[in-house]
C-alpha cells in the first residue's frame, strides 16, 4: 500500500462520511429536542431530488443545496404536523415518511433521469491540491467543509447558547419546560425543520457531488446509518464526527468488498461485503450496551425521546 | 405587615371548571405585602388549581385577579414572573440530565451570562444558607437538595410574591427552621408568601393568615395563631378528625423480622447503598426509620422488599427463615409485603386498571392465578374490598391507577397490601403528599395491622408520623442506621442531630457536633462545638 493509496482511501472515506454526518447532525438536534424522526432516509431522498431538480433548472448547484434544504425541511414539517400537532406515533410516522419520501422522489425523478447537472467549483485554488498532502486537505466539495463547520456550530449551539439549553430542556423534561413557560411544540417544530434541512443537504450530496445524476433510491440506506450514528455518538456532536469517519471506513470496506478489491487486506478477501454493511449497526448495539453498562442501566438518550407532549389541561 | 397597605394580590370570585369537576368555586381572598398567607385544604380541594391560575399555567373561567389593585390577566408563567410572582413546585420541575446552574438558567427570563449567574447563585445561597454545588448534575442530588434548587431559582428573580407548594415535607427539623428563617426574612423585606402545606403546626408557627379550601370552595379565612391545629384540620376536612386509636401500652411479642448486618452496593453515581444495617422487629411492633431523603432509604426499602438481593440469606430473617437471597415474589410468599415511596410507576402501574394492579402483588396470597391464567373475578372482588374498606375514591376496580389522586392511590396501595394480611410490612413514606384525612386512615390501618400481630417497618421523613405511630425509632444517615431508641426516650433534638450525621452514642456523649452540610444554626446546647463527622 503506497502513500497515494492511503491518501486516496482517506479522501474517499471523508467523502462518503459527509452525507451521514450532515443527516446525523440534523437528527441529533431533533432527538435532543425529544423527537425521534425515523424518516431520515425519506428526507434525504427528497433532498436529493429537489436539490437535483433545482440545479437542473437554475444551473446553479448552490441554489440546488438551498432547494434540497427546503425540500427536506418541508417534508420534516409534514412529519412534524402529524407527530407534534396531531400527536401521532413518532415511530410509525417516521417510517411512513421514509416510504413517502422514497416514492415521491422516484415520482419527481422520472422526468430527470439521464439529466446531468453542473458541478460545484473546487473549494480552493486548484494549485493547493496538486500534491497528495494538498489533496488530503483542499480537494473536497464545499459541502464537506460545510458539514465539518456544522459539527462545531451544533456542538456550540447545544452546549453554549441559551437556545441550545432550552432545546435540551425540552428534550429532557417537556412538562417542566412547559411549566417554566417555554413553547415545547414550537421548539420541536424548529428542531424538526432543521433536521429535515440537514438531511436534505445530506441527500443532495449524493445527487450533486457523488454521482451528479439522479437514480432512484440513490441514498441506498444511508439514512438508517445516520440514525444509528446518532445513537453510536451517544447524542454528542463531537463523537458524531468521529463516528461518521468510523462508519465511513466500514462503508468504504463494504464498497471495496463489493468490487472484490480487498486483496490489500490479508484474510479480508473472503469476507462478504454484507458483513461490512452490517457492521455500523452491530457497532451501534455494542456502543449502546457499553453506555448502559457504564451508567448502570441509565442512558444518555434525551429522557423524552419519542414521547408525545401531552400537557395537563 | 400593615393593614393599611394596599393588597398585593387579590382574588375575586375565581371559578375554574374541569369536565365533571368544579375545581374552584367563587374563591376570593387577598394577600398583603409582607404577609405569609397559608393555603390549606385536602388533596383535590383546589389549591393547586388556584395557584396555577395565579402563576399563569391555567386561566380562570370567571373571576378577577388583582395585582397591586390593578386587574390583570396572567397569560403564562413568564408573565407571572415578570410581575414578580415566583413559585416553588411540589413536584420539582427540574431537568435531571442538566446541572444545577443550567436548571436555574432555564428559569431565568433575563439573559444573564452563565458566569455572572453563577456568582449571583452563590450569593443567594450564601445569604440564605442554601448550600449546593451549582455544577452538579441534578440526577446526583437528593430530594432535599433538589428543592433547594427550586427555592434558589425563585429567590433569584427577587419575587414580590412567592408561592410555596408543600415545601417542608423533605426537610429535617433544623432545615425546616432554617427555611422559616428564610421565609420570615423575605417577608420582612416586603415579599408576600403564599404557603401551601398540610402541616398545621407549621402554618401556626409561620403564617399570618390562613385560607382554607374544601371541595373547591372557600371555607374560612382565619388567623392560624388563634386556631388550634385541630380546629383548622376540622375546617379542612369538614368532619371531626378521628384520633388515632393506639392500643394502650402494647407488649411486644417475640422477634419476628431480623435484619443482620445488611449491606448493599452503592447504586451507581446516583444513589447510595446501605452499610451494616441491623435491627429486629417484634410481633406487634412498628419500627420507624427516620432520616433526610437520599440517605439510603430507597436502597434499604429495595433490600428489604427483595428488589435488591444479597448473597447471605441470613442477613434478613423472617420467623427464622433466611430470605435475604430471594426476590420479592418469594418474600411475599413468606408474608413480607413492601410499599415503596413512588406510587406511580413503582408501587402501581398508572396505565393499568386497579384490579390488574392488585394481581401484580396479591396474585399468590390471594390466589388470583390458576394454572397460569388470571382469575379476573377474584382480582375484581379483592379490589372492590380494598376500595370499600379503605374508602378509596375510585370508579370501581376498572379505574386506572393513574386516574386516582395521590391520596386515594396511596390508600388503595396500602389497602392492597394490608388486606393480604402480611406478617411483615415495609412501607416508605406512606403519607407523602397525602391529605390529612387519607393520612389519618392510613395511620389507623398501620396501627391496626400491628395490633393484629404483624411487624411493621415504617420509613418516613415525617417525624410527627413516626413519633405518633412507632414503638421504636432509628435514624438512617448516609446508609447507616443509628441505635434503635424506645419512642418514649427520644427527643426531637437528638433525632435532628442523628439525621444531620451524628451517629449512635456520640450523639449523647458529644452533643455539640455541627455537621458541615445540613445544620446551620447550632443547637442551643452547643457551647463549645467540636466539628467532627462521627463515623
């Protein structure tokens, strides 16, 4: 394995980690507010197709990203209307959102099959990524740097700002937050919309960066990995970054195993790609077990996660 | 207090209706600046509803709220705080996963940087002697410490009216005195206090005026210093209070329940374990365990009920049978019943019907299960009997446990255990948050059970309850149990010291110890204090 190979691998891993990092950051904020939105996969697909469509129509991938965010947020608000206003079951509604998003994106996508979109320009002057080390730092799509910046923004927001404190309070004890006088439903709507926007941008990463064309179900289950990632990171933004890279390695191994290209790893050639595909979920379960062993039955999950808000009248 | 001052708060004809209930019916009273005004009434009398409307959590259906003689609408708690109304809730609205500082910051409407806020918090804590580390996570604090957060949170807002909902149930006598010092100081600074309590002697000691509610209606507004506890209790309940009939001078029988050097592991970062706890309860004895919340009472109850088992079975013996190593079901078969402190979710499943809740603990002794199938009829008949004999206000055995008020649910739970005729009953906080009528019924049931030859372990933070019921009393502090004392030989001061962390003989030999954490005012008998934690 030469240096070039390692650097190329790292660049690929960072690339494939980005969409789950984006969607995971959004879902982290949603879950911190006490809402479990299992519709990440659906929102990513809606983001992928709206981002693609807007880019095709305007010729500008940046407007496409905005469109993806809007599409993801709108689908999330639809979910929000059901679970927050109508108090429907969050798990069932989230699953429905995934099914809905898959179908709707395929439907919209019919008229975009075979179209090609303009690419993002490079983030930095090309001169910077002429040598391998330069490529390692400066060769990514702008969305990669955006995702990285958002890790710090989300961590700072949750830990250092008053709004972040209120959001956590709503997720920990909605009735208390309500009795102090905060709008539980309002905070949750904002969080859900943010989560949808981030998932939408994560989806657009597939249709605008990885393969600049539309294909049905092109997110191929990464929404579920993003959900597992939030648990894996035990609801902390910093760990989410580390976890996304770790999952990125596993996804990279899976892709290589599929292509029969794991010959560089001794013994690994005979491991089927499905093994690597299953690893993120397996690791999430292991992490969950470790957390609850450390906290003796406790959990670091927000206490109101997935519960409807039913104030006494 | 000055009678010529304009009213700070006045309620005129406040009425609030819920489906099927008239929670408040034309209630009117007024509070002066600097007045400590008691709000007295049974559970369900409408006290909580009334203060919720003052604090803006609910809106009245009819009637006016006047603030400094101005008619106002309190739209929400934020508006209430803006007016200068603070509230300390009975059920703390705290966030377990957040720190003390974050919890207080959430209650502040003004945006203060956390560092500045911490300085302010420390100042208020210092001023009123409410000691607490602002950076600790709430989950690691005891009930008493949690209440201090609520009080500090309210005081930081510099309130003009402070509403206190049952504030003293978790405090030691010294802490209660200290709280009263705080409240009197606040009142002397012009802050009005609306004080909800069931403890009549506290109201007599503290309050200038008492408003008594019954069934949503105002019964009387009186001067508690001119009333007796009994006369106020009678106004509150509406009928003569029953005196607890204690069999005169009971002779205790043979040893029934023996706990021998029982030790459990501390429960994670949150709880504490118990260490080398030994005591003996005789036939017909009520053995009381006093102590401030969070000193191992929960671990002790869990260890006695069988939720926590120990390897050495002999650590707990019932009629010489070692039961320390077996779980709750097996212990119930031996005749040991336990009632934990938490009613909803621990002693009963709120979503379940009462008869299902009966099955949960009475299935073996009352034969509610045959070859793996439930016998609903038996369960319902038994539940009917509990409801009838313990005067539980419930819509029959099909009512869910969660639909009952706290006092009624507690009566049901006590009845469910007592009618199984246990030979040993372990109860924790049986009258916590229960109104005086229900409390008296529960107390009578305990005394009767003991008279019939059961051994009872009563864990409580209510000293009045312990002193009036128990034959023997011990104090738990940091997981250790003091020497058992005959009830005739104990003094409130001694118990207070033991609760504050002075163990066993040292309390008698050196009655001068002022532990650093709990007691601020030294007792009068402490001229040459030698601060030491006697372990």
